[in-house]
C-alpha cells in the first residue's frame, strides 16, 4: 500500500513540473549563486530572511548546486530535487508511524501528505523555506529510528536533519528543543544527548563558521532587531490566542485547502481527540504532541505576519495527529462513517491540486520556466558588447532568471547597477514598443533615450524587446 501511495505522490509532484514550478527573481538570483559555487566561488551565507540584515544558512545554495550539476545547469534540476525530498518524506512519514508502533497511523498520514495540495506545491517548487517540512520529517524519522533500535547513530542523524531545517528557517528551532525534551523524558544518558547536539551543530556548522569569521554579523543583527521588537515580540496576553490561531492556521493551510468550515471541523475533532487521548499511553501521540506544542510555542513568538511556510515545521505533526485520530476512530462502531470522512478528505485534497493552471507557481499568466529559458536563449544568441537585461512582467525588474539562462549560454550581462552604462538593453515585457519605452522603472528610464531595434515574440502576450541607445 505504501508503495502505491509514494508512486501517486511522485506523480503529483513530477507531472509537468517545468510548467508548474516557480522561476522568479529569487530563484534566478539563487541559481546564479549555485552556479558560482560550481565554478569554485563558495559561500557560507544563505538567502536573506524577511527581516533585514539577517540571512539563513547556505545549505539551500549547495543543494541547488548539486542538482544543477546533475542536470547540466538546467534550472529544472533543483525543482526536481525538491520533488525528491517531498517524495521521500511520504515514505519516511509512514516509517515514523511504524517505528513508533502505529503503522496504520503512519500509512494514513503518508496518504494525507501525498494528496495535500500545499505539500504538492512545496514538492515542485524551489524555495529555501520549503526545506523545513521535509527535513523536520527526516529528523522525526531518525528519532523514531533511535526509539526502535536505541542506537546513538540515529541521534546524530536526527540532530543533523534538525540543524538543516533550522538553516532553512530559524522558526523551526522548536524541533531541536523537542528532541532534547524527548531524550530527557526517555531518561537518556548524557552521552546520547551529546550525540544529538553534535549532529545539530554539524547541521548548522557552515552558519557557525560564517558567524565566527565575520564577528557574529547575523547574531548581532538579530539582537539589534530583537531590541526593536522585529524578531521576537508581541503581548504576553496575546500569546495563547496566537498559539491556538497558528494551530488552526496550520490545519487551514494544510488540510482545509482554504475552506474555513472544513478546517474548523478538523480543528474541533482534533481537540476532542486530544482530550480523550491525554490519559492513554501511546508513544507516537505523546511525541507528536510534544513537538507540536514546542514548535507552536516558538512560532507564536514571531511578531510579523504569519505566512504559510513559517508553519512548515508543524505540518508533519498535523499529518501524524490526523493519522492517529483516524487510526483510532476506525476501530469504533462508527468506523464506516469515519472511513467515509477520510475518503472525502482525500478526495477534497485531490480536487484542490492545481493541474490546470497556465503558469508557474506565483508567475504571471501564461508564463512558465520554459518561456523564461526561451527568452534567455534568444538574448544570449543575439547579445554582444555592453548589454544588459530587464523584465517588466512581475516585480523582478532586474531579470535574474534571464540573467541565469544567459550566463549558462556563455554571455554575461552588465551588472544591475550599470544600466545607464549599457549600449543595448533587452527587455522582457508584454505590450508594444511604446509601452516598454515609457514604462516607469529605473532599469529602463536610466538607459534612455533609445529606440526599439528588434522584437522577438515568445508567447502571444510576451516579447523580448531589444533597445538601442540613440
């Protein structure tokens, strides 16, 4: 059964992935960094966080570099890498339940994960914070391996995966706290705790090396923001409400598929299940509850707007809680009713997986990675001398995805600060030439005066315009 679930999940994530994945400004910027790594320009710094002057760890860049190498610099490579992490996570979620002696719960959790619309998007899109869910599952699977075998290797592995998750987003640090408390409750010897901590340090080691070499640049920036209430903050009176709200939101984003009523129904069922189960001995339930509370506790300290990927470390535990819930209610005299409910939940999730859209995730209408590649290749084939590139399809006016494609073809645009010094400017845009020449962005206005020297149609709506200085 689990093999079939994994195969279905793999199909959902890999089907037409080049049409559904994202290749926007952030991805283009990060692909350029990964390409530089392959050229020997190593880095210890990851992508910037949403709060200024603080960066994540560099694991994401090296992951991208690995898959760019495997796929010969084709940007679809890292997207497939994210798919593989998501597909492996389906199986490891099942294994976690099995190792904790709840195989049915693991199987049901894996099925919900495979069909979750949000997890499908995470599994076909390259974005740093989307690592959180997968590596949280990896860490939980490793701690379940320790529970089953009592071998310390699993603790080292669990700590390592937790460290990588923290590299992806600091809000997932609650997972590491959960691992420590788990070992404390298991009355583990100090040696075992050292193995766990060693694995965690190994997972964040590149980040630690950067901090030591640069006088704790990120740490100082974090504490500066902390003093301003931008990193951790909010009223203590609001903390319980945020805690409950984020638990509900994690269900809303993950299972409810945007339906408030379905999310609320699952939320109430989950709460009732918790109240019933608290007095019973089930190691998986207690473990999942421990991690859920600790991670919610960490996330609730964040003072900013709660975006769906910030809750990524909580999602695996929601799946496992639902798996446990349905495992238990399937044993009752109302099992047929609950089996119908579970079936409807899976079908509802399936209907919300977007297989019909005509654009990449978050990209403009009728615009996909293949279109970006086509535009970049046209520019690379035509370009010579001092040229630059811009785009006015979305917010990335400096055209990082196109820069990446152009550089992989052996050409190099001038830097993003040098639009005024360029002789030729290629602009990816909709509309006509007059629209492009009068578009009010610095990348174009600083290049003027110019005229349209050539135009290549990419789709019915979008062209590459070649602007030449007058």
